[in-house]
C-alpha cells in the first residue's frame, strides 16, 4: 500500500501531506503523540474516515487508486486485502454477536472458526460461543484480531491495538501480532504513541507530528540516531525501566494543530536548535541518508547528556502511613487480601501491579473513599484525614471539575487545610510551574499536562503529609509525562505512587511494593526489586516492558 | 424525495388502503341513523330517566296514556278510563296487544309496571312522579285500578311519561337491572330492540305486529357521539341523519349545513337563576330584586337561544303557561332590565354599596356562559361575583347536596303541561332538603299548604292558585326566570318530521321524505 | 430459571403497584364531593325513600376502610362489580370497549414504527442534509402539536372537507374498523412517531460513530449484514423499550383522540366514569392500566432477554 | 428558523408579563351583540362567541400558558434533581427506598391518574399541576440519579471527597453544574409536557373554568366556531404548538451547547 500526499480535512486541517508505504511482509510503525493525526491517517487508509472529514491525495493498493473510490470498490478491498484493528477491544465487537459469529461472518475461506481462534492463541473452542462481554480485554482483542484476519488480508492496520490493555497482556498481543505477521508474510502498519512498542515490533518507523511525518527510517537506526529534534526529544522523555534517571526531560509547550503551522516546521516553536529559516517555509521530507527521511533542515545535534548526580535519597523519617492487614472484598471478588505496607516521611513508595491487582482499592482505602473489611490504616499526624492525605488521580480529563475555574478549585482546596497560614492560589500555581493568570481559566482551556499540574496543586493545597498518586501520568503523552513526573519528584512530600508502568516507577520510587491479586508478592528497595526480582510475577512484569 | 413528498406518499398509501370503505353507499331510505350526545344507559325509565334513554324507551315501550298535541292525556295502551271517584282511576286495557316476543299483554303486567316504581328496592328514578299513588291492582282480565291517596289531576299526565308497560315476569326478575344492555327489555311499542350496547349503540327494528299505525321507518340506529362538535360534523358529512341534541344557541352553526334542515318548536323548559334566600346578602329581598333588575334577560336569552326562545316572564315553562292560561297570562310583578332601578333597589337593602359573593359554578357548558354574563351585569351595580369553577359533575353533586348554594343557574325540562310538576320542586320545604330541587331554600308552612291544595285543585280553581304562587315568587324573588328555549332537531332532508312540545315518541313522528 | 426470578420479582412489584393504585383511587373517589347517587337518581327529583334505599344498597354510609375492603374482597374473588351507570358487569363494560382502544393503540403503534424507524434512520444517514432537517423539523412539530388539536385538524380536513374518512365511530367489520381508525391512529401516532424518529436518529448516530460498526465495515462485511445484524439489531433495543412504553401509554392515553373522533374506547369510558363516580368502573380501569404497564414492562424485559445476550447471561449469573 | 422559534418564546414571555398593557381590549369584555365574528380592523383575529377579542385573550392566556407549565417544570426539576442527587450520591438505604418509590411511581399509568385526580378533585389547574409534578418527578429522579452515579466516580468528585468537602457542597457545587445540561433539558421537557397536557385537560373539560383566557380552553371552546371565526381556535392551537416547539428546540440546543466542554 502506498500513500502519497494524504491530507485529511474536517473543520480544520488535521493530516497534512503524509507519504507512507507498506510492503508485504513488512511491519511499519507510525508513531506520534495524541493530536498528531496518526489514527485518522489509519482510518483514511481503510476508507473509513468519520463523517464530516475528507481525505485528498492518493492511496493505492497494489497499484489501484482507492481514494475517492465508492463503497463498491472499497468493500471487496476491506477484509480481503486490508484489515483494520482498532484500539478499544471493549467497543470494537458487536455486543449482540458471539465471538464465533464475528469470525465466521468475516471469513472468506473455509477455515474453521476453531482454527482461526487457534491462530490467535485461543485453544478453548468454547470461546467461539461466548459473547464479548464474557471475555477479558485481551481475549476480545484476540477475537477481534482473528475476525480481522478471517478475510486473509495482505495488510493489517493496527491502530493502538494494545493501549487499553495492561502491560502483560499488551506484551502478549504484540508478540501475537508479530508471530502472525511473520507466519502470513503480510504487511502490518502499527499505529502507536509508544516509541518503545514501535521499536520493539517494527522494521521501519515513521514519526508523525502535527499532521505530518517528520522522520522515517529503519527502526534500529531511528532509535540509535534520531534525524529529527522531535524524535530526539521524544526518546529522551521516555522513562526507562533500566535505571533511574537523574532528570526527566519533557518537551516544553504542546503539539500545535496541523492547520496552524503550515508555513514552517511544525516543531519549530518547541525546538532547541531552531533557526530562522525553520519558520519561513515548510521543510520538505528529505533523504538524510539512504532509507532515512527527515523533515529537519539541519543535522540534529545530539543533546549533551545531563550528568547530574542523583541526590542521595533523603534519610527516611518516621512513618506517615502504616497499613496493616488490609482486606476488601467486592461481592465474591477479593480486591485486597491482607495488604501491609508503610510509607515514611520523605520517601516515595511505588505500588505496581496489573489490572485487578488491587492497587487502586488500596489507594481508595487509604483515602477513605472505600471502607476496608478488615485491617487498619494509620496516618501520622493530627486532624481529619483530608489534611493528612491527598491524591492525584489518573485521568486528567476528569480530574478537575469542568464547571469550576482553576482558581476556585484551588481556593476551595486551600480552605480545607489546617487553620493558620494557607497557600494562596498564585503560590500554588507557581509551585506547579503554571502562570498565575491560569487561575481564571476553566479546565477545558488547559492541556492534559496542565490539568494534572493543577490537580497536583490542589492536592498540595492542604499541605498533606502523604500524597497518593494513582497512575498520575498514565493518560499523558510521553513528552508531557516527563514534566509531571519531574514535578512530582520535586514535591518532597511522602508519596504512595501507584502505577502499572515499571519504567515510571523506576524513576519515582525509593521502595517498591508489587501487588498481584490483592496480595503483596514482593517488596523492597526499588532498585533491588527491579534489578533482581525475586518473584515470578515481578519477572513477568519486567519482561513485558518494551525496551528502548 | 423531500420530506413533504415522503409524507404525502405515506398519506396516499394509507388512504389507498382505507378509502375503499370511506364513502359507503347511502343507507336505504327507511333506515334512520340518529345520534345522541350521551348513550342511552337503560331501556327502563326506572333507571334511565334521561333524554337519550327515554327517546329509545318511547319507541320500544308503550305507555298506558299518551299526550295529544295540546298536552291532554289521551288513550294509548289503555283504551279508555273512568274515574269512579276523584282519587281513583279505572283503566281498561286495549285488547289483543302482544309483547314483541308474542306473549299477550295482561292487566297484571300493566299494574305491576306502575307498582314497581313505588318499590324502594327498585329505586326508580320516576318514583317522585308517583308519590300520590296508593294502590295499583289488576281488576279482572282487562282492567287496572289505581287508587290515589287523594285527588291528583296531574296523575294522568305523568303516567303518559313514566307508566311504561313491561312484562311483569321480566321486571320482577330484574328489579335493578331491567333495561340494561345485558337484560334488555320487552315492550309492545312500534319498534323492537335488535341490539343494545353502550358502545356501538342501539338498533331498532320495526315491530311488524304493532297494534297501532304501521311505523314508517324500518330500522333506526342510535349512536352516541359525546363531543358536540364531532356530532355536528357527523351530521354535516351525512353519516348521521338526525339528532335532537343540539343547543338552540348553536343554531347558527347548524342552519347552514347542506342537506340538513333544522326544526325548532317550543320546549317545555325553563331556565332561571336561583337565589339562596338563606345566604348572606341574598336573604335581603331588596338585594334579590336589585339582581332581578340588573340582569339583562333579553341579552342572555338572545345569547343562549340565538332567537329560538324568549325571555321568561314567570317561573313556569312557556308551554305550561299556554296550556293553563291560553294566550292571556295574568299580570305578574316584572323586573325589566334597568340598572338604575337595580341600584335604587340595592340602596334600600342592607348592602347599599354592593357586596362580594363567592359563587361556585360548573366550568363548562351553558352554566359557564350564563354565569359569566350575569357576573358582568351584576358588576355594574356593585355586586361582585367571585366565580369559583368546578367540574360539571362535581358542581352538580355539590348543588344537589345543597352545599354552598348562592346564585345558581338552573335549566330544567319537563314532560307534562302540569304546573304541579314544577312548583313543589321549587318552593316546598321538602325540596329544600339535600337532593331536592328547591335551591333557593324559599318556602314556609304556608307555601307548603298552598302547594298541597294545588295538588287536588282543578279548573279555574287551579288556575287561580297557580297565579297566586307565581305572584308570590315574583314578589319575593327566590328565583329569577331567565328564558325558555326551543327544542331543536337537525334532520337530513331525506326525512320529514312532525314534532311538537308534547311529543314523546319522536321516532314515530319521523318518516322518509316523499312518502 | 432467570425467567422465573424475573417473573417473580415483577409479580411482587405488580401486586404492590395495583394495591397502591386501587387504594389511592378509591380514596380519591370517596373523598371527592358527591357520589353515585346523582347517576342513580338520574338528576331528577327523588323521594326520601328512594334515596335511603340507594344509600343502603350501595353502602354509601359505611366508612372508607369498610367499603374499600368490601371492594377488594370482591375483586380478589374476581368480581369487579357492576357499573353504576349502565348496570352491566364491569368486565362486560370494559370488554365492550377494549377492542376499540386496543385496535387504535396497535394501529398507532404500527404507524409509529413503520414511519418513525425508517424516518429516523434516513435522517441519521443524511445527517445535516436537507432531508435530515426536514425530518427533524417535522418531528419537532409533530411532537409539539397537542393530539387533540391535530385530531380536530384531521377531522376537519380529511373527514369533513375531503370526505375521505368517516367522521366518527369505530365501524363493525374489519375494513370498516381500519377506515374508521385511520385518522385517530394518525392523530395518536404523530407525537409518538416523532419521539421514535428522534430516538432512532440519535441511536443511529451513536451507532454510526461506534467502533464495532466501523470494525464491521473494515472487515468488508456486506452492506446488508452491517445493516441488519449490526445497525438494526443494536438500535432495536432502545426502540423496543420506547415502543413498549408507547403501547402502554396508548392503551391508557388515547382519551383525547377518542373524544375527538367519537370513539367508544377505554379513555372515553374513564372520563365518563370519573364524572359519574362510577367507582367500580374507574377502579377496574385503573387496575387495567396498571396491569398493562406491568405487562408491557415484563414483555420488554423478556424481549431484552431474547435480544440481548448481556441481559440473558447476566440474569442467569 | 431556530432563532425565530426562540424569539417566539421571548415574545410569549413578554406577553405574559406585559399582556395587560399590550392587549387592545379587556380579555373578559363581552360584546354579546357582536358575537363570533371574523378578523376585522377592530379585532385582528376576530371575536369569540361572547364577542370577546381573540387577540386580547391570547395575550392574557400567555400568562397561564407559561405560568403553570413553568411551575410544573420548576417543581419537578427542583425536586427531581435534589432527590436524584441525594439518591445517587448517598446511595445506601436512602437510594434503595427512593428507588422503590420511583419504580412504583413510574409504573403508574400517568394520564389515567392525572384524569382521575383532576376529574375528581377539579378546581382549576392546581391539582393538575400537583399531579403532573408528582408524575414527572420520578423520571427526573431516575435520570439525575444515574448521571450522579456516573459523575461521583469521576476523579474530580473523588478529589472533592478526598478534600473532605461537605456532601451538600459536593452535590450542589461540584456535581450539579455538571448535570446542568440534562437538568435544563429535563426542565424544558417537563415544561413542554405540562403545556400540552394542560391544554389537553382543558380540551376534556376537566381543567380551567369556562371563559378563562387560556389557550387550551380557547381551542376547545371556539372550535365550534370553525365556520364563523376559525382563528379563534386555530390561533391558540398554533401558539401552543409553536411554544412547545420552541421549548423543545431550546432544550436540545441548551443540552448541546452546555454539554460541550463538560465531563461526559
């Protein structure tokens, strides 16, 4: 499949001149942060743009022009020649049809449903009779893959197929995709926001930014020597599970809309090595070396590695939180089965585990949002619980009340603090690195990272002695994630840091607690646990982290 | 296709399936489709003494006595009668009359048909008509003797309305539900019931064995259409041939209908205002007279009758006055419309400056219209009526309970030319009790005596006594007569009718045109 | 098993509902001024003996609990009493009228579905186009016009002016019945069809944006399959609910239309019976209304059980 | 079109407020001699059976046309929203109890109950409005409750609880503004429902007293005049339809515009 000069326009310009080629037997990664237009590129390639969006340019499959063709042309192409696998396994399957029906209805050849299921690693034939709601996310994604492959397509477009799954499942599905691709010799276009995933799986990688491709090349080379400053900075921002970085560096600013930067380099505003000519005309995607394309005018200067010696962890003080024998059941499901841990002043304790491990329930019990069935939660200090412990929640899109201005939210929070001098709104904003003028803004006028900063400010407003962070960066783009993590590092309050992402916890935690099915399977110094895991579960977790 | 076109296409599709039966062929000339606003609920006058029901009863059941066009009792099922003494009647039955099931009519049937109205277990709606009856017995094979408590000349007239004859066997078996759709009825009249349902209506077929003149119509269908406007549209479209349930005041809306004629004739009715003489300011006779002067009866009469009626001069239906006095009614105190006199009268009362009175009334219909007009008139002399609306049924119940009586608009229709059917209801003390019709509460031992005397009075004597009572009412003003309205019938031009005030058997008077 | 539990729960709720409804209505009717005497006396002058006899016969002097208990006892034995007005058994009175209202309700429901579903789908498919605007605006108007006003309009236009349809009544034969009920059904269906159009349009738009529909298209499924087993089947669920509720509403709520078209249905009966304090009839009607709502809800539940595996297997778990 | 319809609501509201000053005649002034007459220079939309000016009566009717439905909408929305919030936020036994009652009330055959209540108790719109409010409220409670259940699990609501804010403050200051689109849409839906239902009651003759300048009643009282002065009943029917249309549209629009930027 070959895409040339693809432009997608809706209310504004979204995708601006994408050229891409996928050959049989090749896995190409299309990487970009949210808003880069990568998903719409994928949808355009399947002829399935949402209503109201229009694509121009050229999309050819086997030499045949598809763009602008009618449904009559597209329908036989879809399924048989190309297939699209989407992100959300929970929404992708018809809730009223069985897994088997999904596969059978897409099949073009006489291969049994059971065989199709076996191909995606489902050996239990009874799965065919189940409905989507009876299957786990990973199973659904497998079924969807089987359905997508049932027409024996030559090209599979997989749009963030694993983002909604937890780390271990994600790893399994990715391995599955690779296996199937190799077995069938088909082309795969993998759309992802995660550079690590792309590098691990793909032969070639294209990096998208603000609706255009800024760099393209073999995965290994791009990884070794990025040819575009954006790629470089993006790589730098990705946390690693291997070691604790002294400094986490994000990219300042945010991704512009494609329509706003047509006249120059889209990255110019955030680029450290920006030159005047960068903003004068749009830099073409030029060949930097054979097989390497870049949209940067200059050679990328590798960044001087920042060698700040990590400050030695502060000597831990007395415990601010002590949890003993905490257990909680929801109906027949055991969320927590007797968990004990403590957090001392000045230290960050990471809690890791897959979905269903009970880590969020633990946080809720400590916060008082859930009442444990047994066990105790002791918080050091005087006063009501809300002055002792606060929380930063996961989803930046819901973490702030959309009906309240930033200032009002912070002022309200500050008023809940202990009597005595209370921080002002501008002090709080300053503490999280936001201008004081943001006080009058509504959450809808903030980016995800800024919202999460406000959420941190709100949590700090009561001056708690313990801060719980429940996946605070899971929904953020990599470049923003680094900023927020760095900010949290500097807070200095004792933290209970909950995450599924081992690379993130590596950067944050002094000590680590690994939860599985509501029980602590391993605990200890973070470095020790990650470098020399003692428990199988921990090892699986670590193995499933895509390496850089 | 545009939405409009789509809608049109859908409509056409619907029409195509539906239209086939829409314009049905006109029914045979001797079939009459009649409509009433309320369905006949019982074919027995004991439980269905209302216009829709009696309309059908009169076609199916014969009464012992009839009324001629001047309202005089004439023989019907009774071939004749004698009065052995002033307080008793001996009726001789017509011979060879049979019920429509073939069984012969007996004197026992006739006697029981009257006697049952006196039985509390039957709870007959006509019971008050026959309070003067002491004893009814069959004498021999063909005679019925009725003994009254005392002479009562009105007995014959009320018998013409309510002494319908049914088989004793049937009536005895169904004291409470004779005449219901389940039980039905059996009569000797010109028509027999071929179907009776509250929903699909009544179908009557000619009684081929009728003892009297052969009925002109072969088949009559009576349907009920509750909504007066839908009724009008049904007559207009020709789906219904006739109705008597139109208001004279709506004459304008009916007279222009193509292929339909409207017939008006004097109705035995009176519409009046009742003033509760026990209620606050209304206790003052000057107030009552002031109100009488202040109400513009002519305007209200015009509004309510649209020219098919007239302002009422006395508290009796016009036909009763005519029957009693001929064309020369006696002079009575009169209150012509005169706001100045009204104010003067009010000035002589205990409320010279006027007053405010809360007046409950029925939300819809004639009552609403009249009370609005009255309130507007009274406002001019300083009397404020605070109109308190209630649903018609509720208002009716309250009024019958004599709850919060004040100024009431009442419209009553009667069946006989006897003033005694009217006056005791209006001014006897017995009727001032709940469920009685004396809404003014006027009355004393003295008036009761006069009424009592009137029951047995005859001739000039009776005339003088009625005059005296009317005069008293006009002077004391417990009631303000407002208007009489004509009865109205709308009838397809395919039929002709000869109708009069005392017509009870309407269907017998309608025949196909041109025959 | 799931069905039995569902039935059991519904039955319990139904008994409670009917109990509350009947007690409330009975209380209301007794609390209001006046009684059935007006009807029994025919609004005529009456004798004290008659009045006393009536009060005795109808137990009008007993206190509320006694009267209600008597009614309830009879009702539980299947005896709903006799109409005060027509002196027929209540069951007969209602059975006489049910076919009219049921026919009307069913006819209206058919119109609603036949017009509403395609129109809603069409509007969603042509979203933002002129057809969509037309349908949306039309449904808005249909939703807003009171059914009685529409009845009058239809009556005057199609029955009187054009003479295509009869003005009143319900007809006897099947064809007659259909002819007679067409205009009333249209008047009754207009607002409901509008509701269904809106519902259907929204559901279809949701569907069009749903991943599973896109995924189905991405697999190159034939258009018919996408429409039937994806779009229609999923959109059917909300429409099913609305349709059921509309049917229940029609059976109890066709009052206006019945009145305007001179139909002798349950609605007209209710209005009359309430006015006449015909307590047995009102009680039976209210109970019937309750039963219909319960039954329809049950049917909807059962339909869900059939259509939606989540409910089916969820109930089993 | 939309702007026009919305303008209509404004005009009707204006008429409701300033009707008495705008009306060319006293809406109750009768001219029995004139009776029902078609439009003329003196009476733009003619007169009704009692010679009353139709325009003046329409203006006077605007007040009751808006007042009662607004009353129903306010009552329903206030009660439905508070109880829905309480039930959804508090859960537990309050929720269980309320939901039982709501289930029961929703299963009531609504129009039937309305007719029985109004037919039996009568007395203007008072009982009708109360009955309607009681019938409409459970639906609102259910909708608001389900939204509350969803909102209370969102991070901002949890954050508010973590901050130790009082439940009342969380419910009304935090959750309520985010339910606003639905609450407003519900309120307008109740308004439309009440408007049409009250007009219907008038049509059945169980609503307001005869002669009250009320749109529904005017349609009913004057429809017999279709041959003499059709405007006397067509105009109020059209007004009811247009106002209901405008309110529905406004509800749709408010919902759309307020939903933007909110947590959905």
